[in-house]
């Protein structure tokens, strides 16, 4: 059995061993396990019950990881994406006004469009035509967006009528526990403690509950009856303009975010086509299962850096995700601010892409800069992308380098412009 699996995963061909791959799998799981707790808390803000969010997150992660392990044989961990889940809850549901069921339908259709792109030459053309500066700008912008959400959830910053955003109340127990949790999580992380983000989340939860009055909450098991009302509950209200605006925005996000993450992490580039298709299929099933889209997670890099070269780390992660359901009866005890340190640290990690943006070339740096600042300041990944992709060809035309821009980028810019116009007409 072991020998057959070794042949299936090509261990000898790739110059690796079971010990290395299994350790890489454990590393990948402990660095990504926080999503089991964080994603449901964000989905809850979209109106998806906490128990349903937990179950959907686990099943979608298991499905995506197994797909990547058994079909692609790559050490890429597939979990609901940070940033895209915020777009789902705070932009699609709270801002645009879709129902959770309509939002899930948007994900299914976006996944289908994603799949169509992945099986045609369009995917390769987009990958080749989109400038690296914009790809890196997307990563940094999403990182700042996550940090902004974390600072808000932790009470470190708050809204202000005069300055829009102001320093939070540092006399509040919630804020103090968030700051303490951030310090502990940061120390654990920089000391390379396995599962540091998950440990930090639990520490912040326990501290918050111990110094606030939320002590009468009883732990309950996961409610599978509630989940039955969420799974396959998509509402395809295709005649509504907001629905299609959300479809366009979500499709662009999953296309470009997965493209950037895969191209930066996949050890064997020849596996890109199949991995891209796997992510598209996983996105479709995310909407069916009741969660925001799964993506090729940045945490995959931890397993790859530990020596992972095959699909075994993804398979190990899938197994451990499935077993984790038995340890989650106390999920509803976790306060909302506990996710703040995790969001802030993940945001900081995503900032490293800024060094790859050539700011010495204004025609490259300025569009990337617009993406970086507009994603958090508009609280919308799609709007941030729009500013950058529209500005890029405009700047190039202004300096006489219009031919240096791919025709596909012009098309994407026009689509983003039409999306903004449609959104503006809708709001008025």
C-alpha cells in the first residue's frame, strides 16, 4: 500500500520521502487551521449561522485539499480565502445588499466562469498579459484590507465623525485583550512556533472571556440541521443588476488572486493548468457547500518551505481538517475580537510583495499604488482592482507606451469601468 502511494505521488522522482512530506503536511495544517475558526466568524457577519459556517469551511477545505492532493499532486493547501471572504460578507452582502443565498449563487456562477477560463487559452493569456506590478499590488492591497478589518474588530481603531477613523478606547477590556493577544501571537509567530496563529486566537478568546461579562454562554454541538438550510441554498436571482455586478467582481478576484498565488508558490510550473482547474472546481463547490470561495492559500508556503513537493501535505491537511470537527463544540464561545491578531499578522505577511513593485517607474508604481490604497479605503477588493486596472493603460498611453500594454488589459480596464458605471447607476 505504502509503495503504491509512493509511486502515485512520485516520491522518488521528486527526490523526497514520506517523513519530509508528512512533516510538511503537519506544518501546513497548523499554519492554516485558524481558518476553521476565523472564516465562520466572518461568514456570520453575512448572516450565515456560525455552526453552518464551521461545517461548510471544513467540508470545503477537505474537498479542495483532496482535489489538489489526488488530482494535481501538489503541496498546495486549499481553504476559504482571507480577503475574498471579507468581500463576500462586507461588500456583497452588507454593501451591495444581496442575501446570503444570492451571495452563494454568485460564487457558483463565478466558479463556473473561472472554470471556463481555466480550460481555455484565456487563462494563459491573462496570466501573461497582466503586469507583475498589478499582481503584487493586489496582494498588498488585500493585506491592508485584512489589517484594517482586524483593527476594527479588535477595537484598536473606531469610526469618527470628524476624522472618519480614530484611535479606539484603550480602556475597553475588548481592546486591551486584543492588544495582549496581538503581542502573544506575534511573539509565537516570530519564534516559529507551529500553530502560532491558532494558539494566539485561543489565547485572545480566553483572555477576552475572562475579563468581560460573557461568562454564561454554554457550549453546544454543531447544528447540522442549521447547515442543511445553508447547503445547496443558492438563490439565482439573475435578473438583478447587483447580482451580476457581484458576479463580475467575484470572478475577477478569484481569477487574479489564485493566479498570483499559484504562480508564486507552485514548485512545478507544469502543474499550473491542472491546479488552476482544481481551484475553479473547488470555487464552484464552495458556493454549493455554503462558504466563501476556497483559494490556493498563502499558508501553503509553510509546507513547501518544510520540504513538501507532492500532494501528501495537502492530503494530510485534509485528513486533519476532517478530524477537527470533533474538537469544535466550543466554537460559539470565541468572541469576535479574537480574530483580530490573526488578521493583522496575515496582513503584515502579505505586505512583503510591495518590494517587488517597481515604484521607480511611475507608470508601473502608480496603478499598483491605487490598488493598494483603494482596496482598504473603499472596503472593496473589486473597486480597488478597478482603479488600478483602469489607471494602468491610461498612464502608459500618456507616456507614449500604449503598445506596451496587452490588448487584454485594455479589455479588462473597460470591463472594470463599465462595472463602476453600473454600480453608480444602481446606487442612484
